[in-house]
C-alpha cells in the first residue's frame, strides 16, 4: 500500500488542531488522499533553550503537567513526539538545562524522536536518553549529494532534506536511502534565502538572553535584539506556490513516492492557525473534500473554544 507519512508541526500551539486532525483521519479516511499517515508531531514545549528553527514566545512557559499530558495523549494515539532541539549554539553548560532535560525524561519511555543540529547535544542525548530515535535536521543546510549520502549512512532515523533541493531529481535519485529522506513540502522561506543560517543562530542567541533575563530583576535585564527579514516572513500557503522549492500535492504521489520517498514535513509551528488548516487540507485531503472539511474543522475549533467568534457588544445610546 502507498504510504505518505506526514510530520505535523506543534506540541504546544497546534496541539488541539493536530489531535483533531488525527481523529478526522481515523473517523473519515475517505476524505484523505491514498495512504496518508501521521508520522509525528514535532516542536518543543516553551521555554526550551535547546529549541531551534522557530521563535518561541518569550512570555510562554509550559508546566510539568501540561508536558506529560500532551506526550501521553500523542503517544497513546500511536504517534511519536519529535523534539526540534536544533539550537546550533549549544554549549556544555546548556546541556544541564533542567527544563529541556525534564522534557526528555518525560518522553523517554516511548518511541519518541529528537531532531538535532549540534554534535555536542546529539552526543549528550545518545548517551543519556538512548530510547530516543535521532533525526538530522534541515537546519544543517546540506546541499552536496556526497555529504547528504554520508549523513544517510549515520545512525539517523530520518534526514530532512534542505528545501532548496526539492524537485532536483538528478540529485534525489542519487540518494542511497530514499526511505530515510524527509522533505519539507511548504517552506515559507524564499529559495536560497541568504539569511537562513544567520536566522537560526539569532534565535539561539535571543533564547539565551530571554532565559538569563528571567533570573534578573527588571533593571538588570539585557535588551533582546529584534529580528527583521524580508525573505518570506509574510508568506502564506498560497503566496509560496510560485516558489520552485514548494512541493505541490500531486508531486508527492506522482514523483516522490515512486522514487521511494515517503516522509513529508509540514512547517508551521508558530504560524497562523487558519493558514495551517488550509495547508493540511491542501496536502492531505482529496481536492473534492477540502471545502467540507475546512468548514468542519473551523466549526469544531469554535465549538471547543479554541477559536472565538464574538457576538454583538451593546453600548449605551446616547
């Protein structure tokens, strides 16, 4: 049977949507394209110093009960939790971070995963949390086919392809283990973004300042530098369709799966909820079912209080 294994973004903000999506797939498989499976939920719990790739809300913080509850719920659905611990600037001191180690301990008894960038953190996780499968992140920006195949030979469950190689069939067909390859289908960054690596490092620096500031009185806190980037920050699922790096839904079944590539990552950990709903619908549903499911999802989120539609607010006159 055809497999199209999707890795969905969000352990925190998108968790309700993701669980609703899992329920929809179980109850109404007829809405979905052939062979759609949910392979993991990826992300982190705020505020995780080891996080990488996407900004965390500096004012957010998860408690122990929320973390253990979310992990249990996801794992009970037969889905791995996959931490995006891809901070590229990890130090020896950072390895002792109590919150990140708690997150690892909370999921250590199940078949969960970690995306890694830093060799230092990877070694630490392999030694201290051996039950976790390790995945190689797209943040490494590996664009050379020989280097990519070397990565494939290492002890990684999956290797996430640099999005700039999407559709490069001459290279993809030379990959030695296509079953381990994972492709990012909806990269919102412009092709060959010149600030991509800089952005990852900037996120890491700001996270450290934010955590240090939490331990200081207001008058001693350091300013957290801002980040502005013109490369894709305002993009949506529709505006990115012009990019050659974006994978069209039909390409998954017509091009990638026949080449042995079955793992597909959807980005959007911190994106707009409605943009993510449309992205899920576009990639995983049969085209003729999209409008009906979009309506059902939105109504369900409203009824469950995840989104709110306000009624009239009477005022006095005169």
